[in-house]
């Protein structure tokens, strides 16, 4: 009894993805991305995004983010991001390493979102063109956000339009891109290039893959150094076909959508149920597959004793917890958690 | 008809490894290496090496090498390696990136091996302690070498003993470690810590895995920064269990040995057959799973027309070719190639 | 008529320092610091600080700061500093370059000072030992601060004691060290090693030198890599004697103290005079040689028309201005400015 | 009795340069290069080179070289240079730090010169466009060379023309630029932009300045990031006027030419005298201000006992010595050395 809501990273591999890996394991294939699976990825992503795109496979979301930022930003550049952004607080300096020392400017913002006002104010604090200072170069957004919310296409478009006016490029950390797109019912294009995103970290790992991460670039000019950056980061895989095969399985037959829809539905059910309990408050709108909720320590302890796993969330002592649903989250486990919580109340 | 001898990287995944991945795909598991599979790796490698060891999983051999060198060598350090070493010529500057700018000192040496004389002579050219120069910090050996030969335990021990006397640490690039150990019939310990190796890039990918690479450290003191270096390189995998499971399958039931023995035997057969042909000369002793051979352009062209794939090898115009055998190389294909070559002659 | 209060960097060279350079220009001397002047610096600084110290000459304060931080902090480290600190906002990423990518954590604090509460709160936001995050490594203080105030010995000691308990080392950016020491009437030791400072950027440039900057280290163990770091930063000067000679002239006969006392007195006079005017408010206690003052745009414009130069200070539109006094600031110019301001009022 | 021929770095400051510093010390001047002296440098150098140029003052030749290479070369680039080049063996990894990890490819060549054949052969060893390898980006020449010889305009032009055809840019390390130009009687243009040099490290320090080094860029497009790179290297000096003033004094009234002509003449006299002695052999043509000479240990020891200082030169045990003449080398000292040597013979 009990179940894990620790992270979508804790879930296993969706069967179609595992099968695709097995199926790709027939005979030899050229190494380092010259195989048929990897070569077909650009077309696959072009189809997914409705626009020509270049796909650079890498091993982790951290690598995708750091390489994407290095593509947008010189060593003396500054990148504006949310103060809870993965690039700012969870990557042990990978963006700094891969950019050669760029500065992440961490900004506050409700429900995990950057605001235009916040960006404008922060940019105003920089002396653009002054050699004494890091130079503003990019904006990085997380979709879904670190608060489990989702930027609407017009929110991204407003930020991107302003950014481009200011000479800044736009990165989207799509660690939960599918959950976001499904969560607000929009197309992949709507929350990426069509809204002004220049470069994208696209992840399937949290949504049912083994390890499938990519930097997606819409402007070929931007992409021209990426293969060198990737190789020297140690992220060019020799048996690339098995990484590419994951993405093919993920994008065809709408696996990405089905997985995300399930996870999002489970999160919504959790949120609905928990939100009704006395003393419990949902902390942010639940728009993807993460639920942030304030609950008393006694309830949290009771749920854990009942076998349910989830993280306490900062700030320490705030009573905030995070529960994440994944493609493999069982509805029965969600109901069991809600039943236990109701019992406690 | 025909077959690929391009690279052991072109081969697929050994069934026991694929099964281990599938088997690890049961239920949730903590992310980022806190799962049971990853936690059991240190013990697994301790058993393999006959000595306590720490294992740091990473995605590629390039990452393993670069992180290992960064562990041994300050940003102003110098690393002595063979002029054909992977770290020197095939990693697009990954060692330079991860060390923060260390210098690779590329030395010549017959059959892909560094020599003590060569090392002594090169070290003598450095002014140790002089702030104007990069400071000698490490020696990096490839096992098997880039020429397909294998350092004997006493060769490594002699170099390592000298290195340690000089205050240098010793790295072994074990991209084909299993092929080397099997090739000369020695234990993993004999060509690693027992011979004085301080840190090891240990690869299973070329010998039947999907993507299984690790930095192995024998001295816990040396290892203490590695998890930070790995994370900021983007090489900490969220679903670590599926990488760890590959190593468990690889090391138990001697899969590593069986795979390497097969590949080595196929290479030996190739070498024996090719070496008998007129106008063909084996370039280096075939001691692992790679065959370097001089053959006329007409023979090479004929073999390729017959469907056999292999690389020309530098220097350009030398008539040198490389044929690599893998765990999945079929004896029938080897024989077919030899028959075709004989036919041409 | 009129005068510049733009910066102490705008002032010239004190005659004794220029004379010392000329005097050192007799005959040949070994290059790269093996000359008598440079060799005598450690003893000179030991005398100045009352404790053995190692002095590493560099060309600029930015270099001193960045090399000092690189000495305290690994590439994945984090350095806590004030949000207006020079290292954070005025060095175009030099600390990031020289540390290899460390993170500057910029904290607010009244009158330019870090507070223990602010530091504690910020540190609490880090997961120490967690490989996903930059690891807290150091605290950097500016003395005098960017607001022209001076940390008292007990303020530094309290921060340093806490820092050391937490495993953090302490850097002091002494761009205006002499002004600070003279400003509060304490000894050099009182606001450096005796208060717990581990490493110090010591500048004479702003206080009458040509270009005299140094990293001062009290713990020989800390210092051991600095000469390599300095050389690869391009900060080992061939004709080192002419840089060293500046420091000798600066430290002997109390030139440092006389220059700072004059500049501080001029700043105090400015502040006293301006503070009496209607509509004018001194923004921070004037404890060294900088005056931050809120004044109406009309007054600022009038003073500038009268030939007086000074900077507007952020935030833009706040009416804040900075006036800096230097060793060469003439009392007559101060009085002239005050007279003009009074006339305008 | 006796004199130093250790290095031109050991010499003092030429009186006109010291006077220019003193003269610039009148009143305040804007900091960080906005002063009149620094602002006039581009025009000064345009006059010197006969073509528009941008001048970036830095503190040392190492900084100039490393920043110049960082301007030409991406982090995954390769720079071809002579195996004795200062950038390769005497800068403790500064080029690697400032480029972000580029690779210096050190090539042999008689009399300290790169050859077209050597460059062609080395380039042929690179797989251009292949993501696995560092990518050829630049050629770096030293003028005069590390062997005291001077590239003729047509030698530079041949290398530069080839380099440009191959997509490589050309750097000239002009640590002894004046000695070279004077040594072969050509104009500054002849051995720089007119011969195809794209970027230049221009030094006056070895030829009579205190510390006057600059990166000179002929193509404004190339120069656009340099001021950011310089600042984050800590090489933007606050009292820039005193560095700029040195160059003005150096370039006006032909001080550069007079100083170099004297030093070169002294070197020629030394070489002529020493070359006549039995058992002594001049190692390389003496074309600038350095004399490389093979002499018996007994003669070297005798000269040193007689008070003359000079360096033994690698390779150790070869009997090679280096004697360097400077603007302050006295003809009497040269004659005294020659007399002593003759006495010993």
C-alpha cells in the first residue's frame, strides 16, 4: 500500500519506448548519430512543431539547458530567469560552465512565472554596452514552471516580443513541455517558435522515456556551433540510435500526449481532493502534473506513515509539499491517498 | 552479404543488458542515483576489481575521460598522453573544458604505447614549479591502445611508478578495458589499481551495452569532488537505474568477458587471414578487438564493393585501414570477408 | 573653476610614488618579481599587517578580487556578497571566469553592508552537500562598502566567525582599505586577519598610486596555487619592480594614511556642507571618502554648469548622486562646490 | 664590472617614457580609458601602421596574446604555433583560460619559424568540420621569433594567404615587434596588416616601457567583443592614461626605432665578436636583439665569474646560451664581455 509522488523522474519507461529501443537493436548502425533513427529526428520534430527544426540529442535536461544557454549567450552575458528556475538552483553551475561564465539573473514572480515588469525592472539595472558589466543576452522560461503552472501562448509571446526588442534571445526549458501543452490544450508550436521561442530544451524523460533529451533550434544560424559544444560536453552518444528511437516512439501515435494527459489528470484529481480538506490549501494553480499544496505536518506525517512518498518544499517550515504525477501513476493510488487524507481529517 | 567492421560502437546491445533494463523497469525508483541499482554499483565494482572502488556513472567515454582528468589535474596542469589518444584527438576539447584549460601533451610511441623514455624526455622539457608554465600533473594511458595493442601489467606499473615518483597521477582510458584484460589474460586488478592506476574510465558501451560508462576511483580522497563535477557537466542521469542495470548485467555472469573474448577472437581471425595475403601487412600486433592493416587500395575497394565496411586510417595515403570486431560480429562475416579478400588476391 | 568628484580613480599619482618609480629605474633588475623590490614586499606587508603575509601583485582590483575568489572557491562554489558589490556588478564576469564558473549570491543590506541575518537566510536556501546545487564556499565583503560606509572590526568578526563555522572562507575587497581603516581609526590588522579575513584584495590605486593592487594571503596553504593562477590570468608583470616600488612608497612614511585622511576629511567636509542644505539628504553615513547624497535635479544641474563633476547613482530617477574625494582633492574645490550649492539654495 | 644580458625585461624605463608618465600626472582625468591619452591611441596607432586600427591596452604580453587568440578562436578551436612560441610554453595556460579551452598545436621549424609545409601537414591531420575534433581556427606567429630571427614580409604573407584560404585567422605576437621591424628595415605595416596579419600583440615593455602592451585589431568587426573580454580578464586599468602615455612617448619621435636599433646593434656586435671565437657557434641568425650561441661550459662559467649574466637555453646540456640586448645595454659592457671571452680563449 502507498505510492510514490516524489517525481516523474522516479517513474519507469513507457512500454512503447522500451519496445522501440529493442526494435532498434537489430544489426549494426553507424555510430555518433549517423544512423537512420537519429537522421530522421529533424523531420520528426519538424512534423511535431510544424516548422523546420534541428534536434541535438543530449543525455540530460541539465545538459540541454546549459548547451542551449551557451548557444544564446556569450561568456560575459546575463540570462534572466525565475528565481526557482532549474538552471538557477538545480544544476550545480552547469550553465556557468558551458557558457564560460555567464551570469544567471534570478527574478521573483508569482506562481513560478517571470513577469514583464520584473524583466523590465531587472534589465533597467544593467548598463547595456558598458564593458564593466555582464551584458544582457537571453531570457529563460520554464514550461511548465517550477510551480506547476503553465505560461499561456500570449504570455510567452509578450515576453519574447519584449526580449527581441531588447536584443535578447529566448530559451524555453521544456522539462515538462508535453505536460504544459496538454495542460492548456495548445499545440507544440503555440508555446514555442510561434510565441517567439528561439531555442528549446525538449525532454521526454520525465514523461515516460529512459533518457531522451534534446536541444531544439529553429534558426539554423543559431545551431551552427551546437554540435561542437555538445561533443566537448561529452553529450554525443556513440549508440545514438537508442536515444533517437525513444523520441520516435514518444512523438508518434501521440504517446507524449497520452502520457502527459494521464499524469495531468492524476495531478488534477489529487489537487481537487486535497483542496477540499480542512487546513489544506493548494499553493499554485495545478495546470500540469505537479501539485504544490500546504498541509499540516500531522497530515503529511500520516500520509507518509500510510506509505505515500512526496517532498517537502521550500521554504523550510512553510508546510508546503510537492506531489508529482507521472505516466505510471495509478488512479487507485491517487484515490488511496485521498482516502487516507480524508480519514485523517 | 557484407558486414560492418566500422566500429564496436556500431554494434547493438547484448540481450542480457537489454533484459536488465527491462527488468529494472518495474515500478518507481528514486531518481538521480538513489535507486537500488546505482547504490549497489560500488560493491559490484569492488567485487570486479578486488578492491574498494567508487563508481560515477556518466553518459559517454568522453565525459568519463574529461571528468577523470579534471579530477587529477588543475586548470594549469599538463597531462601526458599518446599522440593518438582519444583525449587528445577525438574529444573536441572536452578535457580542456572540464579541467578548465589544462594542456594535453601528445607524445609519439610505437604501437600506440607511451614509453618511459618518451615520458621522461617530455617531462624534462617542463620547468616544474615555474609559474610561467603548465605544470605536469598526470599521465593518461589508453587500454587497449588506439593501435589495438595492450599494455602489459608491468608496462603500466613501470609508467605508474615513475609517474608517482614525479608527483603525477595516472589515468587509464578503459574504453576497451574488457578487450584488453581478456586479450592478455589478466585480471581487472592487474591492469588497474594493482599496476598503479589512480582513476579509470570504464566503458561497457563498446562491448555490448547501450550507454554504460563510468569513472572508477580507488582513492576516496580523489573522488570527493566528482559528484559536483559530474552534475555540472550534465552527466547525472535522473533515471540512473537504467544505466546502472546495464553494468550489473555486464559484470555478472562474466558477460564482459564473453563479449570481449568473442570480439577479440574475431579480430584475431581477421588478422590471421588478412596477414597471409600478398601485399597486406598487419600494422600492429592484434591484441584486442581491433585490426590495423595495410592493404592496397584495390583490395580495399573490392572489399567495400563486396559490402564490407571499415575505415581508412590516417595518415592519409598510407594504405592503413581499421577493422573492428564487436560482440555481435558473426564468424560467417569474418570468413566471408577473408574469402573475398583471398578471391581478390 | 569647478573640479572633479567623479572618482578617486580619476586622481593622479602621489609624488612619493612617482618618485619611487623613478628611483627604482636604476640599472637592470631581474624580471617577473625576482627583483629586490618585489622580494621585499612580503616583509613590508607583514610589517603593515602585524603578521606574516604573502603578497601577489596584480594589475587591477578586478584581477585581485577574481583571483582571490578563485583561491577560496571551487568552480561549483557560491560566494555571498552584497548586491552592490564590485565583484557582483562591476567586473563583467571576471570572478566567474577565474573561478571557472562559481556563482555570486547577491544579497541586500542597508548602507552597503551584509548582515548576519541576510547571510544566514541565504545560506539556509542552499542544500549543502547536495550535488544538484552550487556549494556555499565564501563570503566577500567590501571595505569601505559600495555605500561609502565602513564595517567595524566586530561586524567583520561576527560575519567571519559565522562563516568559518559554516565552512566558508572570507574575502575582503579592500579597494578603499586605507580609507576604511583611517575612517574608523583602526589598525590594518583590526579589519583584516584579526577579524577573521582569510584573503584580501589590497589596493593603493584609488589612494594615490599608478597601478598598485595585490592579493594578500595570511595562510600560506591558501596561497600555494596563486602564482599559477596569476600567471595564467596575465597578471605577472615582467618589470615587477615598478609595481612593487609603488607599494613600498605607499606603505612607508604613512603615505597610505595621509592620503586617506585627506580624502576622508574632504568627503566629510562635503557631506557636512551639503547635508545642511534644504532639499538635500545624505544617503549613507560618510565614513570614508565617498559621499552619497540625494539632491534635486536642479541643484545637480547647477553644480555641473558650475564645472563640478560627479555621477548620478542608481536607481535611476532617485536623485541620488555620488561625490568622491581623493588624495588630490583641493579643499578650495570642496569649498567652492559648497558655496555654489549654497548659492543655488 | 659585468652586466646583465638576461632579458630586455630586466632593463629599466626609457627616460622619455618616464617623463611622459610624469607629464600625464597633471590634474584629474576620466578613469578606465575615457581620458585624452587613451582616446588618442587609435589615431596614434593608425598613424604608426598606416591604416585604421583599434588599440586595446592591457597589462602584459601574456594577456595581449591570450585575449587576441580568444578573439580569433572559439573554445573548440585549434591554433597553430611554433613549438617554442611564448603562447605554447611560457604562459601557464593563459590562452586556454581566455579562449575557454582551445588547443595550441605546437609545430617544429628551423630558426624559430613556422613553415608552410609544416602548417599544411599539421592541418591535414585535422578533420575539418568533424565534431569530434578541435577545429583549426588560427595561426600564431612570433615576431621576432623565439630564436631571435625575423619573418620577412613575404614569409608572413605566404603563411597568411594560405591561412586565409583555409579559413584561419592570423595572430602576430609582437613582443619584440620593433626589434623585428628595425632588424629587417621594414615598416610596421609590412610585417602586420599588409602581410595579412589580422590581430597583433604589440609590446613596448621589452623595448623601454614600464608596462605598455596592447592588442591591435585592424578589422573593427573582429574587435567588437574585445572590451568585454579585457574587462573580465581584469585588464582594464582605471588610471589608463599612464599606460597610454607610455605608448605615445614610445611612438612619437621614433623612440621605438631608436631603442630597437640600439638593442639590435648591441646584439649584432655581441654575435660578431662571439662568433669569431674558437669553439663558439652562433645558433641562429641574429636579426633582432637576441643572440643564441653555443659555447663551452668553461667559457660560460668564466664569463659569469666575470660578472656577466645570461641564461642557459634548452635543451639542457646543449651548451646553448641566450644573451639579450636592450635599449639600456651599454656598448662598453658588450665590449667588456667580448674582451673577457677573448681573454678566456
